[in-house]
C-alpha cells in the first residue's frame, strides 16, 4: 500500500530527503507521495523512512492503493531495474 501525507503536514522536507525512491514531491499546501513510486521502503528498509523522520506523524497508508508485501517487493524491483544503466 502506498503511503500518503495528511493535511497537517508542515512541509518541513525531512521526508523528501529520506525517500529512497524519490516518491515524495513538493506541493502546496502539503507534500504528496506518488503511489507509483512508493513501496513503503519494502526491500530497502525495515520501516518506511518518511514515517520514521516525520515530526508530526502525518504519514499513513493510502486506502486507495492497497498492495501486499509481495506486490511492494515487485514494485521495488521494477523501480530499481528501470534505474539500472546496464539494462
């Protein structure tokens, strides 16, 4: 399941720096998470890095993008493969 950022976001930018897939984009009034790039850090970390650094705890699962652990791993593999210059 992709994550989303709640309306209480103060746009501090900490989450942008931590996202390994560059899924978080600056927007006004709050940042947004691209569900096509968000893997909840599955395959890279034990927990979502954006949630780990968010000082307001306003990042939560997006109910419109429900994915299993295996689907998130597959998405992570697809993202990594698309960035591999050897392919």
